[in-house]
C-alpha cells in the first residue's frame, strides 16, 4: 500500500483499511490543528487547496498500521459523519477511484482501534514515503495546541462561560451542567485580560491543551508560573520594580488583526461560523499569527495566545465587540 495506489476495502487482508473515524477538510470546516486556514491545513498534508475540499479517513490496515486516506468524495464523508453524530451506524467505504492520497500516521488522536488487528502503530517506512503524521503533544504549547484549545473552548462554551460575568470578571463557581447538583465549574487563578472597550480580569486555563474542570482551579497548576508571564504583578530587576508585561497586548493585537480582516479578507478558513450555538447565536472561530478566538455572536469572546501557554482570556462584550462579531460573522465561511 503506497501512495495513491492504496485501495480502501471493507476488511480482509493486509491491504485493507478499517476506517475508525473521519473528518472533513474543506474551506469552511477542517481540523484546525493542521493550520490557521484551509490552504495551510492542506499544505501540511501535501494537498492542493481544492475548492470542494476533501474527506479524511483515519484507519488501520490489516497489520494495525495507522493510515490517513484522503478522498475527494466529500459528500459521502459528510453523510457518514452526520450519521455517526446521530448515533447511527454507517459503513464508510468510498470507491477506490475517489482516493487522492494515503499518508502514514494520523494527524489527530484517535481513541478507537480496529478489532482483530495489532495495536495502532506507524507503518514501516518505504522509500519516498513522507514522515508519519502525528498528533500534537499535550506537554508542549504552540500554534497547534492553541488552535486545539480554542476548539475545545467552543465545544465546552457553557462551562467556560459560566466562569465569567458579563463584564469579563470572574463569576462565582456554579454547578456544572447549568445548575445540576454535583461537580462545580471552578473560577481560575486571576490574570489580566482585555475587553471590547477596556480591561477586566479572570481567565481560565487549559491543561494539556484541554479545559480542565476537575474541581481545582486549572490556572493554579497549568498556567504560566511567573508574574511576568501572567501579568499578576511587577517584576524586580535589581532594586527597581519594573511593571510586568501586559497580557492585554496580545488580545488587543488579535482584535486589531480581526478588524483588519474586514478590510483585507484573510485566506479562506481564517474566520468560520457555525450554527451549533444554543439560543439563536452563532459560534465564531478565527485564527491568526499567534492567536485564536472563539466567540458567540450574541455574547462575549475568548482568546488564546501562543505567548501565554494554556491561558484562556475572556473578552467582555462591551460597546465595540458586538459590531466586530457581527461583521466577522457576515464574512465568515459557513459549512454547507
């Protein structure tokens, strides 16, 4: 099984591919771990940014090796994903003529494994094969982890939003799940953040690029350790006190670049809008050099920065943010 000669079969021998899960790679919907925009995500996989996009199949061959198979039958993959999301079985077996490429490894973590085959592992390299794709490491922080973290905040919006009052300050802990008894959503250790018009306090934190609501304030163990990194106080240099760097600067930079997107449209996929939000608002995801934003068009926003590992900075709605979000939503790409 090499290159585009790989076939996708339902089962059988060492040349079979047992599909475990799948994802879409289109201008409006792609695994953001791969890049800030659609063209960048395609480049990671060595693909041309085809306007109609691709489907990505993550599976194992009959020997257990991990493979990412790229197909151009986007509709088939979309139907399969929708069926799985609804809890329905769907046999995703594209025609071999739709296979564009077969790449060793997986760019995303896959929790399941094919039954009756060895444990997932990278295939033995063959001459001309690219290095195996690998998911981003949880013990590092960089653009991939930052984008993955923003995706996680979008998925757990209600839990993150419950930590922050409308003005961007920390809200008291509330029961998880909107008032159900049991675990609580903790407020995290304070750090300065920017708002739409001024400043507020109260970020959360990401543990291993994933939100952590285990009952311990996540910022207390996974946020930056120095006051210079967190903006929590001045730094002593010799006998003088030097003001700590302002973490608001990175948020202001991100908001300024987002306003620039309105005048000079960014590459396709930098700003995406999804109707998955409850209450009538839409969820916005936007990325740029060194930052990611997740927002609700009818609410506030959160920003993540490369320079502040695992910190989630709330942006209060204020006076200017609503207009910015509305204009971004109007220009954003939307899944069909």
